[in-house]
C-alpha cells in the first residue's frame, strides 16, 4: 500500500482518480493509485517502473499509462508477447472503467483499471484513493478503521469458504460502526429475506432465530432502494420510531444496506451506467445506544456492502453452475441408460430384417423403439412417442419398454395395453401419455398389430407406399375407458413397413413449413429392393435437406421392418383387410 503515501502530482487532473487493481497469479489483490503521467509498468525497478510486476516473461519496458486532456491512455512500450485490453491486442488505447489489462500470458498478472469522476459511487478502490484526505479530518481512530477495512477487503477476496468470508465481513462491519449486533440476510428464489448470519460485538455468534430485525427499516431501505442509516431513532420518522421490533428491543440506532447484483450492458459503460439487478440480501446493524456515523464510517459501510454483494453474487453464480453441472451429469446418465436400452443387434434372418435409429432433440427424449423375439417364434417390434420431452418423458419410455418387453413371457398384447392404459390413467398426476404402434410378425408373414393413436406406418408393396394401418385406438394413458384389440394383416414377401414418430413428418424448415406425410410418401415410393440401411439414409437425408439446419422441437425416430419369405408363402392383395385395401386404393388414386 506504499502507493497511497505518494502525493498527488499536478499531472493528475483535479477530481479525476485512477486506481489499478492488480491481481497476482496466485489470486492475491492489491490496489495501486496512478500518481503521475506517464505511469510506467514493467518488470523490475531499474527502468523506473512505478508498478513493478514479478514475472520474468513480462518485459522491463512493458507499458505506460498516459494522461492527456483528462483521459487515460494505455501504451505498449515493448511487451514482447503483446499488450491486451479485454482480450484485444492494442498498441495504444483509451481506458474505460472496468477494462482488463493482460500481457499475453495465461497464468500471469491481470490488471483492472478503475476510474471515477464524481459519480458518488464508493467502492473499496475509490475509497482508497480518497482515504488520505478523509483521515486528515477524522479522529485518530480513522486510521484504525482504515486498517480494519483493508483487513476486511483482503478476507473478502481470499479463497476461504463463503460463510467464513461473510462472517469476517459482518464482524468488521459491527466493529467499525460500534454496533451491538449485525445480520446478513439473504434473499431466496422467491425474494424473501432469510437470516444467513448473525453476530454480536466482539465477533460472537448469535443464533439466527434469536434476532428480530426491524422490518420497517428493511422495507424502507428496499422501497427507496438506498441505505437507511439512522443514528438516533428518537429523531427518526414516526413510523420507524413506533415499529414494534424497535420498541420491544429498545433500539436507538439502525443501519440497513440493501445488497444488489450489479448489471452492466457492456464492459465499456461507466459507473454512472451501472444499474441495480436482483436483490441479493441485506446488511443489517443495530444498537441500543445512539451513535454518530462519520463520513468515513459511511463510506466504509458502502464499500463493505458493495464487496459483500459482489461476493454473494459470485457465490450464487458458482452455485448455479454447480447445479447445472450436476443436472447435466444426471441427464447424461439418463441418456446413457436410454441409449443402452435401444436395440443394437437387429435380427436379420431369411424371413425378416429390421433397422432403426433414434435422434432425441434434447439430451434425452420421449421416443423409443424396440425389437425382441417371443417364445412362440414370432418377433415383436414397437415404436412409441411419449408426450413431452426431457427426463419426464424418458422415464415413461423406460417404463413402457419394460412393460411391453414382458410379452416375451407369453402375455396377450391387448391385455398388456389395457393394463398399461389403466395404470397411467389411475396415476393422472404423471401427466403424460404415449402413442404406440406394436406388431407381432411370424415366419409366414402374419402380422398382428395394435395401433394406440400412433401415425400409420407406411407399407411399401411392389414399389407403392401406402398408409395401411389406420385402425386403432387412443394413446395409452389418455382415456381410461379405451379398449385395445389386435388387428391382423398378411404380408407379402418384400413388403416393407416404415414406422416413424412425428419428428419426421412434423420436421420444420426455417419458414416453419412441415415436412408432412406427402413428402415422406414420395421419398418411399419406388423403393423396392433398396437395402434397409439405404432406405433409412434416404429418409434422414430428405428430412435434413428440407429443414436446412433449422432447430427441431421433437425427437426423430425411424424403425423399418421388411418381410422377405420365399415366393411359396406369397399371397395376393385380397389378403389385405378391407380397410387397408381401401386406404391403399385411395392413396394410389390421389
């Protein structure tokens, strides 16, 4: 702090102060006042540096602060790795309050330029630049209070635990103001103030519940958005004199300083442009004795409160980041589990082949598909789309997958669907439902399916793509009275089923136009002998080309199944149910 003892030269404009907040590589901070022009910065003292930085990678003739027409300029005087302001390399640049000066080194010094011009804002750096003038009019206790301020400043910027740092700050506030008690109240998510720390003179802890702060004084400070410093309540506003807590506790002096998060639109704004943000809490002090707060006391309180607000704001941001990382880790676990439950090795036999893909629009999604063999030689396949997205939808997809995989034990599909529907409807607080298409296919091409409100899959037969599965019921979990029954269909050799979720047909381009069923039908038409992987690729590329990079709001899932038995088992179109045949006829005539 030797720089504080240097007299102010004539070259520093009257009323203008500049302070450099020097952050060492180990995180320690010190404040150095700019006392002349040019003000030299560099390694060592032999070149006349006023600010000496102990880093061999910093040049001896490094930089200079120059004052011209009441403006402060930073000049590069030979820093071999370059001089940077807010990450931008500079040769010469006018400095604004809050600018960060670095030296092209990741683990070296960082200098914050602080500048004020009669703004009335008092932070610790600005207070330090004025302290020699203030203490000259203070009693001898002024220097003692200054020493306690510097101790508090060092503690606030230390790496100690947050509660310990704030406790030290509160102890210093009580000591400097000679108050009986001090409180730090913190605002919760709803904006309600809760006591975080309570101390009494001498650094003794108080049970938070034992303190009853004056709510009248607190609400007054919050309403006027400025500190309330009442040195003698006997001469205060009548509402404050008559406040129940003031009367009951025989209080004579109260200090309430709101702590606000400070927001700034950009780093080039001055202190005058800084605006109050979210309420972080309140610093509260009281005493049963009338007191007198000097100018120094008030400025020290303001400086401590400003730094306490900064510490609380940073701690809140760190806590939110930790919570975000924790949630992200949990979501990643859920995503890994969900992806692990999707089939990896698709069955590929003489009579049957299948492929599928799932792309959630978030880390976890509400779509899923599955393929699994049954004990009677049939193969089951399913595609589902749960309402909503994220973790809630992912949990329900996992439950559905477990319930439907129970059919490997020989349970009737319709009974399972009816049971799952009743279960979800009985637990309406879950608030989700699912569209599902479930199919059972045997080696002879007999397909038994249940469509629970899902978009009809396309049936590609002899190069024509038709919506042949319009029979169905409501989504599971939506209507308690819904009844599910299975429908049968005979597939011909070479028939291909393309099952999809609405993430395909409702994919949107930048103009918010939907991909739609007609486009999907056009992509699928004519695809007879195309390998399933190639067919899948064609659909995905068509959707991607259509959306042109627009962000999508739904998961995308495809499941493609092909029956490829010998010609002896082939049948005619008359084997298709009337509803499917009429659907195919209508589609082909369109």
